[in-house]
C-alpha cells in the first residue's frame, strides 16, 4: 500500500496579497504591504499537508523565469517537490 499523497501542480502561480488600512470608494487606496507566496491548488494542498505532517510530494511543471523564489519558499516550508521546468513564466 502506498502511504503518501502526490499533489500535481500543472499551473502553479505566485499569489499576491495586498494589505491596506481601509478601502475607500472613488479615491486611491494605499497599499501598506505586499506579500507574494507560492500558490495554486496543488501547491496549496502540498503546503497544508506538509504543515500537518502528512507525507506528500508536489510534482508538476514550472517556468524558469520565477522558479528560484518559488522553490526557495517550498524548501523553507519543508515541502518535498519535483518539478519539470520550461522556458518562460
């Protein structure tokens, strides 16, 4: 019996979260802080499973243009992964 989960990420992304103090209509809202995280359905599931100590491996495809930052975050979180990279984002 196989006791690990394989998470497939065919379209990983970089999630951007903008933090503001207030949201106002008809005037610009100033961004207080910007956060960028590795994301996408498969990536988020692998991060959650890793956090709960469920053995898993994230596999998929990843563009070369942003893979260093993406893979560093996954490594820092302890996510085990194996990506095939290709030119582009």
